[in-house]
């Protein structure tokens, strides 16, 4: 049953000072469920174990590490991921509750939208279960089955925590909402056509607000002139209410013979079984980055149905099964939902020899719209110095299908792949990137007061600060940055910062002027430094 955010009011969960929480689970075959030992990290007998470092107030990030499937008996992948989900739900439930309360009002503006989303998610879930049963021989559906188990485990872990803390359990809808929040960008437009009314009827201000609300992120991959290093990074854009951050390190002992990446490190959020940003380091040697490409073609919303795999499900499956960028794009295209449409960059570190050469297949770029996924090798462009991504399609087929040409004709170059503000700023500043520190500076760059390419707009730049708009500002924009180079990536190491940029002496963001916007459990002011993320539980070659 769907519960509206107004009806579903829970007592606030107090967030304790930072502490490392440990837990181990053991698979109980007779009951088909787990036995939990909280406060214990049993690496010899536990079927799955995890640690959670609650450091958001101090560093801007919590850290979660989960290792599953390494017990005395090898378990099926569904059981392994169920156990991983259970541990994550149990250990991070104190963050999941306020994170859901903070994000629910962003898209659920009335009960009808919530009810229609709930119906869509339930129909989609029923379809997925049917497809799993009908396609046992397909590795894609076998892994989707494991993901389904992980979602059930997440819910069970949160439920266990709720019972122990005398808190009302979260409804199933909350987990669908959190994991599908990227997909909801497009689902809301399908279910509420008035929100995506003909773009020709919108003012230029309406279109800019629509873009800011629905578009996410800046990213760049940079090759130094002598191929001495490859660096990459990503800055997320969304509502600042989403700044409850968890960096996650997962190590799953999978039985799936087609699995290429059982280990992953990625930026994420409470209750999410994916990154959303996206920023992933994978044990296959692949790195995945992504920026959103908004659908401006209203007719395409009619092609969205529940009989498809949601974006997060296809991304997770491609991440585990793909051995190169070409295969990654092929998997993503299967059962395309047409929701959370993005430009994905798949950087294959196995195709790069530092100081020697960058081989074909090093960079695949995959773009999605409803009814179409376009994927191709873009290594030639990378060899020339860099690939930048800023929410505008590269492929002409996606650009035209998504309505960008019409929008560019109406709005001007802000919707041009070559001449938008960020395209020009990246083109100018990419030569400054020589190491990780200079990469940080580029991805945190705002400069709206003096940079002629921004036209004085704090969001016509790499790291948007819409809260600085005079009179019309909102707590939306660029709120994090994650960076690494090739050597760091091979050690699953990332340098990450949470919070809107303060580059160029911009004021630190504070919630005080926006106290009417939900921000439960979040810092009042964001002045965090970059911190290093690296797993401690799993072995790194």
C-alpha cells in the first residue's frame, strides 16, 4: 500500500556521533533467511559481513563495506546478494528513513502521483518476476534475479532495525522510490503530462528550470599529452536534499560464470542499490561515469511501459556482466525502459598502456532515449586529449530524437553539444588538468561572476550553484565531486567531496535561507574537504 508523505510521518531518528558499526549474517537454509550477529565481523564463518562508518557529520560521507558469499559453504547468487542487502539495510537504516523523507516531496507533489508511481512500480516488479522465471538460462535474467534478492534483503534488514528500535517499518514503495528515483524523472512526466507540456508552450525560464530539475552532472576523462596518465572525475547535480552520501565498497563471491566484476566501489546514497550519480570503479577494469540527457520529446513518454527493466537494474547488470564497453552497451540496451536517460562513459583501463598507447575500445560512449540506445567506440576522441560530458547528447540520432535540435533552434547554444557554456569551459580548461589536484579544480569550477562563458548565471558552468541565483535561487545544483586516476582506480581509490562548491571564494551553502525545504539529518553548512575512499575488507591485486 502506498502511503503519502503527509500521512507517513515517523518520529525523527537521532543520528549518533560517528562510530564504526559491524555486523555478520549466517545463512539459515531451513528457514531460507539469515541469522544476524550485530557488532561482530566474523570473517571465517560468516556468510556475509559488513562495516559501516557513520562519518557524514565529520567528513560529508558515510562509508559502507560489504563482503558476501565467502562463508564455509558457497551460496547461490540470489542468497549472496540477499545477505548483502540485509546487512546494508540493517546498518544504514538510520540514514534511509530521513533520506526518504527528504526526497519524497521532490517528486511526489500530490497523492495521485504517489499512487500512480506505486502502481507502475508494482506492475514492473510483477513483470520482472515473470521474466526471471521464464528465462533461467539467460545470464542477464539470472543476475536480475540476484538483484531482486538484494532488494528484498535490503527491505528485510531495514525491517529488522525498525523492530529493534520501535520504529514503524518503511513501506515497500519507499524502496521502489529511492532506487527508482532516476527513473522517476521520466515517469513523473509520463504520469503527469502537464509537467511535460509542449516545450513550445514554455517560456525560456520554464525550460531552464525544467532542465535544472531533470538534468544531472558534469564529467570529464582526461589523457595527459604523453599518455603518462589517465584521469577522470564526476560532479553530481540534483537537489541538495539528496546530500546524505554513502561511499560503498562491495565484494560479492558470485557463482555466475558470466560475471566479470564481482567487486565495485562507487558513490551512492542511503537505501540505493546503485550509484545514481553514476560513478563506479569495477574489478573488471571498467570505470563507468554518466551524465543525464533530458528527454525534451513529449511523444516519447508514451513509449514508457512497466514491461521493461529500470535504469538502475540494467546498469547494475551491465556492470557485473560486461567485460568491455561494447558488451556493456549491449546489455544496457536490453529491455530499455526509456527512463533515466543518460550518456554513459565506459572507460576500459585494460585497453590503456601508460606511456605506450591507448588501444581501440578504451572508451565506449552509450546514450539512451526511449526506443533507442546508441553505442560506439570514441577512443579516437579520447586520444586527442579528453572527453567531456555535460547533459547534451553527442550522437546525432539521440540529439534529434530527444528534441535537442528544436530546443537549440528556440533557446540558442545552451543546448548545443559544441557551443554550450560547459562545452566551451571544458574545452578551455581541460589543458589545465595535469594531476588529480588540478582535476578537482576543474570539476569544482564555478566562476560565474567573471567568466564570460557563464553569462553571469551560476548554473552555466561546471559546478552549478542555483542557490546563488538572485531572487529565484533554489537549493539545487552541483553538490559533490569524485576524482581518480588510473593508478588510483586499480586500487579502488577515489578522492571525494560532499557539498556545493566554494571555489573562487563563493560562500559555503547553508540551509538557513531554505529552511522550508526538507533536509533532515543533513549538515547545516557544507565546508568539507576532499577525503580518500578505499576499501579495507576485500583484497586488491
